[in-house]
C-alpha cells in the first residue's frame, strides 16, 4: 500500500501546484512509482505545469462518475516512466465529487503506487474537504508572509478536526538576503506560530517561472536553487534522515540557510 | 436565566452538566447550538460524560445530538458515599476544577466559549477566540482575541506567558495594543484598573 499525501495551504498562490509537480517528479527521479492528482476541479493547472495538457482524454470526474476506468484517465509523464497524472475536470466545479468518492479513489490509487500526491485547491470549502478526505498525511505550503501563515494555521486546525494530525510544513519562496536585513519573516517566527515540524525550505528562484511556462518541473534542473531543496524534501518524505538546519550558537539564521541550501562556506 | 446546559472539564474529561430546572427541550436546543458554534473545537469522537439522573429517553436524545456533531457519550456511574482513607498523591493529580482546560493550541478560526474560567495549555493563535465568563489563563503565547469576564465580570483577568495580542477584552472594555508593542519577556496579566485595561507583570 502506498502513501497518500495532500499538499495544501489555505491561501492561493503560495506554490501548492508547483510543489506538487516538483515533489512528484522528485519521487520519480528516485525511482518511486507516483501519481499526481489534481483536486482543483474547475481551475486545473497541474497538467499545464507538468506539460501534459495536450494528452488529457479523461479526468477525475469521469472516473468518479464511471465514464471511464481509472487506468484510462491516468496520463503517463513524457519524461519519467513511473510518474502519472490524474487531471481535474475543467468544465465542472468542486461539487462534482464528494469526500467519499475521493477516499475510494485514493484507496484504489494507493494499491498501485508508492506515493499519491494530491494538489489541493485554495480555500476551506468543498474542494479542500474533497482533497484531504483520502489523505494519510498532509504537507502545508506557506510563504514568509503574515497572511499565508495565518491561513496555514487555519488549515492545520481544520486538518486536526478531521483527525489528520502532525502535518509537515514547507516554507516556500524564502529570500535569505531579505531575512538577513530583517525585511522578511524568518523560519523561527513562522515555526513559533504554527508549531509544526518543518519539512523543508524552498528559496525564491526565478527559474520556477521559466520551468512552469515550459511545463518542465524545476527539480530536474541541477542549476536551479530550488531543485536541491525539493530533492531533500522528497528524501525526507521517503523516510530518509536529511539534516535540515545546523544550529550554531553564534551564527544567525542566514548562515544556517546558506549551509542548508549548499551555497555557503562549505 | 441560567444556561440550561454547559460543558465542564473535570479530571481531564468533558462533563455535560444539565440544569435540573430547565425544560429538556431547551437543553437539547442549547446543546445543539453550542456544538454548532464550537466550530470543530471538540475533537471528533471525543467522549462526553453524560449527567446522571436522566430518563432512558432523555439519555437517547442527548446522545443523538452529540453524535450529530461527531461526539460520543459515556455514562458515568455515580459514586456513592464519601471516599474513605487518605488521598494518595496520584489521586490528587486528577483534582477537580471548575475551569475548562483546553489541552491544545487554538488555531485561527477556532473559538471557545465558556461561562467559567478557561485554561489553555498551548498558544492562542491570531484569528482564534476565547470568550470566558471568568479568567483566562494561557500557558503559551496569547496572539488571538481573548475576552475575559464576558458577562460583565470587571474583576476578570487574562494571564499568558507572552501577551502579544493585538486586542484584549475584559468585561465591556476593549483594549487595542499599541503599534510599537514591546516583546514581553515574562508572564503578564491584563486586568481592569481605573477604568482601563492595563497589562503588567504577574505577581
């Protein structure tokens, strides 16, 4: 049985879809069989980010309504044999599926795959409830902004109410130079409020924009600063113990970040 | 009018206390309204101790309301007669309190309303609310909205390891934090003094 992981945030635009695409591709890079499920029905994006839009024949709603078999709706990635996508329907809305159907879908997928990653829509309504219904674990994506952290906190509370405890946190789009100047929330501030385990930190990276437009996740490009961070997160989710931050008493957060991202003094 | 039904935290368990003089239909209605406004505060499948002295029909209907909100009921057998002998330390551990103990961090969107004192073992995060009839004690950071003495008790206080809230309310008074709030370094208490809310180190 594989593991079902939902990637969620509450707030929109913090990088759920980008994270899902990169983590999924990262799992494929280490040889895991993985399927990405786009739960953002009506506003599908994951297929575009993965560069698979032109291959969609059937979608998630077709599966739940019985218009096709699950295997028919799965799209195999053009680069990696073990990477699949289940696209969302674009002409329907969030009410086209219910949590019970999503649970069933996740159960079926987890029989065939090592990892099932669910790209959750923004918000806390029906789409969110559907996306988390079948998940074993949750990964929360936030950016170092007060509004994103506030929404992440709300999401953690809602996950707890659904019996999904101990979500892991990814802080996206950190700019070490701004943190150093004190112009951006640092990791400690965020963890102080959210009080959850940190899964990883993704640095701000222009290449993400390029890769999204190309439909080719940044994780495959070793020159991308975000790539290493995504790869480390994949290894941590896979149960490996990859050190996150080395604490030195007299060094601040910036040197910790430098070491973590691998562009520091050594 | 006294409330027909309240939740009390006793010995780490939730006890449902029903006003014996209230109409039973009011009890059911208030219970339903309270659970609905609790906004998922109670963990799903949390166990609630039912009050003693109920008819079978009343017990069944209370359980029905609880289960609609995902809670299950446990019946408590009344202990007869006083306990004999000296209390050991382990018995003292589970001492009784009238306060509601919230054993977790309250996160954005979560709200607790209680007519007695509330003790939060965890943080009160921004966007979360606590409304208490008496005092509020937070063993953690107070960043959300705390309203002590909500039914007019001017002597109520708010105590927290770190008071970082942007707004505090005691009885009918609302205090807004200054824009340049210093980071607190020790336990502080907010109370009403001379008609305004003041925050000072706890004694």
